[in-house]
C-alpha cells in the first residue's frame, strides 16, 4: 500500500472515532473540516518513510504515529488561524475552521485534535506497548514546551524574537518528531534521524517565508503577505528574497546529506528533491537572476 493511502486510512479511522452518535455535530464537522482533504501530508510521509527504512516491523504502530503527527499539525493550523493569531480566512484552499464553524468551535476542535492524536497513538501501540512511552515523549516534545510548535507560536507573542529559535520551534520540532517517531515505531534508535528532520523542518520554514512573498495564493491555498502584515519573523523579510532562496537551497543540501546510511536512503533523497522543487521551484530562482541581470 502506498504511504499516502496508509495515511488517509489512518486519519479516516482516527477521525471516525470521534463521530459516534451523541458527539456535538458542529465539533465533529469542524474536526473533519480541519483534517480533510489535507495538504501535502509531508510529516506523516516522513514518519512512514523512515519506519520503512528501519524495517517497519509494526505497520499499525507506524500508521498510528504518522496519523498522530498529522492530527497535531492540523490542530496547530486551526489555532494558528484564529483571530487572536493570524485571523486567516483560508486554509488549504478552503475556509479556515473558525470562519466555517465559529471561533468557539475552532478552539475546541483544535483541543480535541490534540487529544485525538494521543488516543490514536495509544490504540496503535496495542501490540507493542513497550514502544509507546518513547513515542509519546518524542511526539510530545515536538509539540509542547520548551521547543515544540506551541513554543514557536508563543515566540510570536514576545517583544524580541530570535529567528533561529522561532523557526526551530515553529516548524523544525515537529519534523524532527516525525523522523524520530518513524524510527521508534519500527524499533530502531531515533537519534540518528534527528538531524534529517531538523534540517528539513528548517528548510520548510524558509520555504514558507519565501512563498509568503512570491507564491500565488490560489496555488498554496492560503493568503500571502501575512508575515509583513502581522510583523512575524521571516528570513525573506530580514535578509531579502535572494538570500532566503540561497539559504533554502543550502538547507536542502544539508537535509540530503544528513540521511543515515540505510536501504531507504535513495528513496528519502528523492522525496527531499521532489519536495524542494514543489516548495520553491527553480524557476523562481532563475526569474530572480534575470531580474538582477
């Protein structure tokens, strides 16, 4: 089964758990709206790819870990879009959850997604309970304090922000959790996979900064120009677009170089190349070169 289908099935199974008769219908609808149809699903794809490279001896646990990570990512997007943060009207080409269901339901949906993520992980570990505690710790650190995505969001509330700390927490932490959790789900040591996730996560954040400046909102499924409008830290704002693209390309190279020697290394490098072109097409860099000339 292809990774994308594994992810879809695991997410469908997880979301369906909360749709039992008696659940508040708006809450159930908001959760489904937040999760489907979804974006690139790169974090769960990474989790499955690393687990596969490590043997993937417990696919049920791998799928649960990948779904857990995606549910937590979705929760962060629901909260990120709220009026108290970005006040975003669109996410993934559709109305944001608070625009579609109201602010109160959006807050509750984000909270429910966090709980559902760990419920899903626990259920998936029924055959390998000994692996659960490490997985909970790894994924929890990618989300909470002091360096997870919640901390990354909190940096936006501080009067002074270190750009590197902000990006490492806002994006890199959950990428590292995804790669390390993939190894742990397969019973392998996670530490060799930390750098791969961290480098790729930082590349994603720089790409997001670039896309906020030059991408077509209809293509990326959300408004652009938000970093400037909200005064958020951004590599493109601080160093300029040309330097941001140079930095992105360097991070992509570091990501590929950090992949541990394993039977799945070539596939992982292909995934990195594909994602880098999808996020920041070479045509953007070539266009900048022509303008500069």
